[in-house]
C-alpha cells in the first residue's frame, strides 16, 4: 500500500457521515471515560497526513501525541514489523531472549547523553518506564521519596498519577494515590509571580528548601523532571534550572531522572531535550517516538544505578516485545539517517516566527514558545495573563473543521501545541500553519 497523497483534501464536512455513524456505535460500545480530541475515524495515515473514513486528508500536527515522528507508516518501520511478525510475535524476554531487545538497548545506551557506562531495560508504556525508574532509584539509594514538579505529567498508573500534577481529568476520583511523592514548583517562566528572569533561581531555591526542610535530603530517592513539560503546557524551563537541579541531586546522592517520553528522540531539535542545557541525567525514560507507533518504552541510565535491582526484579509479559523492538530499530534508523534532529530545528525556524508575529497584534495570544517541533501558543484573556481555554478550544475546533489536527494541553487547557511528524513535507506544514494562523486571527 502506498503512502497517502500528501495534501489536504476536504471531501466532506468534518466529521463526515461515516465518522458520525461510527461515533454513534462508539457511544454505545465504549466506556465514556475514553476521550477523543478530533471525532474522526482514520482509515490510513503516513507522512504528514491522516485519511479518515470519509476520504478527508487531514494534516497531522499531533503525531498521535509525539509518537509518529517518522510518520505513521514509514516503510523502514512497517517492513521490519511485518518481517518480525512473520518470524515470531512474542516469546516474553523473561522466558527466552531475542536480538531486537538487546539491539534497542544498545542504541539507547549510545544515543542518550553522557559518556558514562549505561544500561537499559525495556517496557511497554511511558507510565511503566517512569514507575520502573522509581523502582530502580529506590533500590539504588535505599530511600523512599520522589520529587516531582508542578504541571508535571508522568502517566495514569497509581504512582505516576501521584506524580502528575493536574487533577481533572487525570486524578479526580482515582485516589488514594501512592505515598512519598512531593511536589515542588515548576519554574514556568510565563507565569512566575516575580517575572521570568527570577524563575530559575527562585524555583531552585524552593526545591532545595522543600527537599531539605520538609522531606529530608537523605530520604529522597529521585527528582523527576520533564526537560520541557509536555501535557502541562509545553513549558520550557528557564536556562540554568535543570542544571542546578541535576547538580544538587548529584551532590546529595539523589537520582536525577529526566522524563524524555514526549521530548526525546529528535523532537526538540536535539536527540534529547536535556542536551539543550548540557544536562546529563542519571536515568532517562523514553517511549512514544521510540518505536514508530508500536508500544515500547525504556529506562536508560548509569550502569551502577540500573544494576541495583536483582535479577527478576524488573520485567513484564510484554516488556520489549519483539515486534515493537523491530519497529524501534526501524524508527531509530530513520531518525539518524534522515537526520530528524536537524529536521526538527528546521521546523522550529519555519513555524515559530510565524506564530511569534501573532503575539503583539492578537491580544489573546499570551505567549508562543517551544523548541524544535514541540511548539505551543498560550491563550489568555485580553490584557491579562488569565487563561482563556475557551479561545484555545475555539481555535482548535476551527483547525479541525479545516482539516488540520491540532491538540490542546496545559494545566489550564489554554495551550495549543504543535507536534508534527518530523518527516512532514514542508508545503503541507506551511499550509497547516496558515490554517492555524487564520483560525487564531478570526477567533482572536
Ligand atoms: N511522561 C512526559 O508525555 C504521555 C498522555 C496521553 P504513556 N503523554 C501523553 C494521555 O492523556 O493518556 C507521557 C508523557 C510523559 C509519561 C507519559 C506516559 O506515557 O505511554 O501514556 O503511559
């Protein structure tokens, strides 16, 4: 099957009649707790396009939430999946071994920042990777406490819900949550009370104070941070903050964990977002873009920390599934050979200036920010920095009607985020940005 035609086609209203009919059945069959951003059913996808069941060609600025960086059907991925599936779909690595698991681990050990000895363990989902990073950090340190940031997102399992900051919809009604999780303020430059230039220093001072006076340094196993906060609003930390936290952790026997599940593997214009600041984490969690759409996640880090857990302590039936590993080897090959790190930077250079032009003339655009192909626009009430989620939602809906898939994020639901596949053709990207800019101008 060839790649879907790489252009926007509006064949029907969006959602079209077939999607609407499927929607009705969905309503009857699926639990209401499953949300959907854009109510269209997809028939095929690839490159920068999603084709729905009504024949609409939708420009993809979401990548299935930062997953399909190489597109949703890159032949380097799909061919390896097919070949592996024909050979075998599963053995369980805890039962018998296979090459893909070791090869993916070797690639991550090579690609992650730092030239220290590294080891990797594979899992299936991002939340599972974060949980395992904590298991490893607790064993390595013999300490219980975990420090997470305001606006953090780390997953939907019990421990990762506890680490996640936003209540609705992620936590409401789902407690009690795992104990020994402590929160420190995120140095959110746009919303830092005494101004962006004070954010790094003051947020770090507060972290130090909370760790020292409320938790006790010798009780802290890990400090976990997303190097750019994803679900929380594409919050880029002010320069120096992450480095200060990493050094503080290292000086005090605390494991510094970078959750690069959304930011990792070329997305931000570096292989890992930590590299923008010369930060070398002790442990890094990856998932999403790792396996080109297949469920695969990893914890990679200092060999002596990774080896703290005794044999049998880490695992999972599907952890490092062979088909997912085959897909990952394809995706990683594409990321390296097609130089998607540089491609992400080109996307930033192309898109960010166009969005920045909106900040002054359109009063509801509070800030534009991001790195590489992880870009966002925060919407506010005119003349204030009060969140305007209804404006963000109206812009997103307009984009959807025009065949451009954009996503919301942010603790206040007022941020539009752009996460295009890194392989998106530039003419398609430009067209999508035109649609978005028009939508902002007409709503704003
Ligand atoms: N850590 C930084 O971004 C997943 C969430 C989608 P899983 N983000 C998308 C949703 O609403 O469920 C994410 C992340 C960071 C961890 C995770 C969790 O990864 O693969 O969804 O478990």
